[in-house]
C-alpha cells in the first residue's frame, strides 16, 4: 500500500534505486504550509510540515535564512548529511502535532512507527522579498521574505532500501519583518557647504544630493516644475536606517561621517528613466522677501539594496526646503 508523503509542490522528476524490487512511493505535502519551531536554537532553524500521521522535518543553520542576496539567481546551497543539514520523514501511529516536533521532551503519543532519513543530496534555498502595494499611491513595502526550498539529488534511507529524488520541492518558508517606516515630516534641511538635502527622524534619513539647477532662487510657473532624474552621481537619493543612538542634525553636513549612530541599512535610488521613473520635480515659490520655498516631489522613485527594492509611490512628497538670496 502506498504511503502518501507530502510536499508543497508537485514532484517533478523522481526515480528509485535498484535495491531489489522497491516500490517508488509518492511524497506529497502540496497543501501544507512550512512552519518553524519558536524555540529554535541560536545556531539552527527547525522547519517542518505536518499532515495527519506524517511529518517532514528539516534542520538547517540560521544563516541559511537570509535577506541579503546580491544576484537575481543567487542560491544558498547546503550539503545534506545525517548530522547536519538534516532532512527526515516520519510516520506516526496517531495525529502528529507541533509539540511532537518542537518540544525538547516530546509527548509520549503518537509514537513514531517509521522514519526515512536523507543521507545525501543538496538543499537549495532562493530568497525573494514579499511586498505589499498601496493601491492608491502605488508605494510598495517589503514586509517579509520568501525562502523557496528545493532538495536536489536527495537519497532517503528507509527500512527496505533507499529512495532517490532528482528534484524534490520542499516548498516555501516565509519570514516576516517590520517594514521600513519612512516616517518623515515634510521639512527639509540643506547643507550650506554642499548640495545635500536631508530629512530625518530619530533612526532614519532620506538624503538627496540634488542638482543645484533644480533649486534656483527663481519662481517656477504653475504646473511647470523643474525636473530631473535620479542618477548615480547627480541627484543621488539614499535611504539610511540607524541603530545605537539617536540620529539628529549633527550627523549631517560633516567632513567626516560620525561613528554614531551606527548605519545598519542603506538603500540607494535606482537611476531614473525619462518620463517613466525616478523623476524629481521641484516647484519654487517666494516665501517672503528674498526667500524661496522649493517643494520637492519624487515620482515613481525606487530604492534598492542588493537585489531587493521598493517603490516610494507615484507622487512622494519629499518636502520643502528654503533658500535665500
């Protein structure tokens, strides 16, 4: 009688080793989400899938669950063994639950009746960002990461021999994060010694090194702002997130960058395409004698870190900066 194993995706290609007249047994957990133990150790993460009287379990290093991939097809690859990067399939004599997998002293029931242990092969993990989109503004936020896990050329040792899968999709494991807040007011500051314009709160900053021709002390016609494009040198935009101290205006406009607070993340503006993306619009009005207010709007501007990116939206009001003659 065939045992039904489980996997998050349909098995694509499989074959059995010639260990006698073995029956190829189908593994299928298609509708089962990947979970992790909350009491994971400081070094390893325990992932598992449960279905009725069956469990598929994987133990991998915490460092394998990454958010810093740098190339579109970058893949974490781990060698499977019986002592590290372990994959186990278990059968029970009753309905299995999380406590049977995650508790250091597992419940006495149900009892394990059979176990397959992966003895060789590779675990491949590809990570992509999970985003939400504001349907009104078009802005996107990264609120987690999806880790797609596949076993390659994996051999399971079982009671009556071995079973080999060339490609064995384990499925997706999702991790959640707190999205970047970008919680700024719309009052900008400009360095007197450079073209750097910035907005900050206690832990984050948006910094625009702007083309000076965009903030001339001349009013612009209504609905005819000056325009520019985000670029790598002119009109460079950077988002910075800090830890280890309070970020204030003393951090900016310095010849030498202060050591504190500590920069933990940096996202750089993606070069714009004329009429499409990465557009800067500056509208200038007077604000009293010899004083000018420049309102800066970013249109369809995206920022990136490695292969990850997010969009500020169709019309992101960076804020107002004031200059004088």
